[in-house]
């Protein structure tokens, strides 16, 4: 076994089957694993105590060192407050996309350095490849090697969408043990290795939203907003909404009243506290304006060499990858993507992530999606 494999790795331990199997796979490949539980979310004391108890018990079963890192204040400032502010602006933010590059992974890297770990690892369904997109075996990983982010093999569980904004200095130190596995295979491995929580249900919640109740959380933050006008696409008053924090672009249900036909949220104008509604045929667009661009060197080169580049874009975490043409505007500070066929509107604040085959070429935040 080469010396490069026999390294210390700091593993994010959540108490779920994915991180547990990740720990076992890393140990089987010769890594000395240290478990880290990130305590960010400011949930109830009971929820926090249960999480820490479960992860400590899991670490003991796995025979690994374990510690908890608490950073409630920083998490509130960097993730929760921007999340709330975005809803106040009429956007639909994705907190995981925000948290990963500015909070979760930087925290892990900093703590890895303290513990003398060359690498960090998580149970994400994603993978790391070389600059051409070829998967790099763990025993060939080097901290100074340039890498690319790849989709996980299990397309239904693939989490590369949430990780597109991780910079090269973090990606070069991340191991994703589940990258080539399906969820079914992970559960089978857990059963085979005698991991008690092999059949534990996946958590689908945003970590700081108890019971995944966004409305209740925003109400506590005084961020639901005041009632205001529903307008049609010609600006005519057709009803009253209950506060813009309750709605997202593309929403068809829970509009609070009947309009004589099925209506969809087309746009949210926070400055006027107004929501524009239309029918489903109006809820389509052939172009999207993007900001906060995070592109790989490869995509930047492609855009330098060509005025317009054709790629695949994914507009939702479990959405299909759609062919599009991307063009830089405003001296490269923003971009426009265009579709051959109009697509359903995407809410401002959501991520647009670009792919070439399995390789992630970057992403951006949706600034506006205008109906045709």
C-alpha cells in the first residue's frame, strides 16, 4: 500500500447511514478516520442532544475518534440571515448551495488542519476526477493536484448540484467515498458491515427548519411580509396575497383564493409587494439571466474562445440536465442562458449548474427568468 493512502482524514459524521458507510470504506482503504459533527443549526436543545448522542454512539461503534464543532453564531450570520433576507426580496434561496462553500467545507478544512489531516470526507453522492473528468482513485489523490467535481453514479441521489461553488483549494482535499455507489448499494454495505442504522430513513429537511416548516420559520423571523396585490400580466388587480414570503415563482397551489382558472406565480415584485400571476402557458421562458458566476478554468477558457458555448444546465437539485447556450454579458459579470425550447420558469435565487457529461463546469444564481 502506498504511503499516500495511509493518511488521516476528517469525516463529517451526521449520524446517518451515508456517513457511517463512508467511514467504513475509508478505514478499509487504510485511512485513519476522525469523525466530526458540525453543530450549526441552532435547533432545539433536545434535537441537538439527540444528534450528538447518535453520532457519538456511531463513532464508538466504528472505533474512531470523534468531536463536535459548534458555530451557531457564524452559521446564523453567513447562512440563516442571507436565507431570510432572500425570501424578503422575493427570491427562493437554496441554503445548502450557500452553506457548502462559505461555511461547511471551509470549517472542515480549518479543523482538518488543526488535527493534521490531509483530507476531509463527506457522505455526499459526488466524485472527484482529474482535469479531463476521469475519476481519481483515492490512492492517487494529492493535495496539490488540480481536480474536477463529478456527478455521483446514483443519478437519483447525485448531490454535485449543491457543491458546484466549492473552490479548487477545497475540492483538491475532499474525498467522496460514495461517489461510485448507489443508495441501494450503500444500505447493503451497511447491512453487511453490521452498521445498526442501515435502514435509517434519509433526512430531507433543511437543517435549521424543524419539520421542514419554512413558513413557520419565516414567521418567527418576521419575514413573511404584509398582504399585497395579486396582479395579472397586464397589471390588473385580481386578488390579494398573504405576504410574499409564502410564495415562490412557479407555485400553483396554496394561493389562497380561486381565480376561475388555475393560476401560477410568474414573478414576485418585492419593491411593490406585488405578485404577478398567469396561466401555465405563461409560466415558460426561453432565457435566464444569471449572476454570481462560479466557473471552472475549463468553462472560462471555452467562453473566451467562443462567443457562445453549448452545455447542459441543471436548474433544480433533482431536475433534468437541459441543453442550453451560455453567453457572458456585462463584461463577464453576468451571463445569459438560452434554450431551444422554452422551459418552465425558475425562481430567482435558485442555482443553475453546468455539466459536460459527468463533469461540473460551474454554476450561478438565477437573477431573473422572464416569461415569453
